[in-house]
């Protein structure tokens, strides 16, 4: 794993667990910012994956809303 882009309010556990194990850890405030960060961190031919570590009711109405926002942010690149 090359990088982790955290999204949401409670990222301390993820950051703590992966510090020193991945090249980059970035915190973002919105899905749009997260997708842009992942886009710039990924090299040619590399894959970016949306992999929620927990529920994110602070940012999204449902998992469907989270997926929709991800797809919209990718399409907007």
C-alpha cells in the first residue's frame, strides 16, 4: 500500500496504525478533496480504491450516498 487518504472526523486510529508503514497519509474534509488527493498520489497504472473503515454518518446519509459521491468526484476529475 502506497498511501491512505482519510476522510471524516475520527482518523486517529487509522493514522496511528499506519504511520511508518505507508509512504503517505493524508486527511481530507470532503469526498471531493479525498478523490483529488488520491488522484495526485496515484501513479500511472496504479489503482485507487474506496475502502471505508467504518460508518461515516457524519458525512453521508448512507453507504449508497457515500458511493454516489465517490463516483461523482471521480467523474469530475
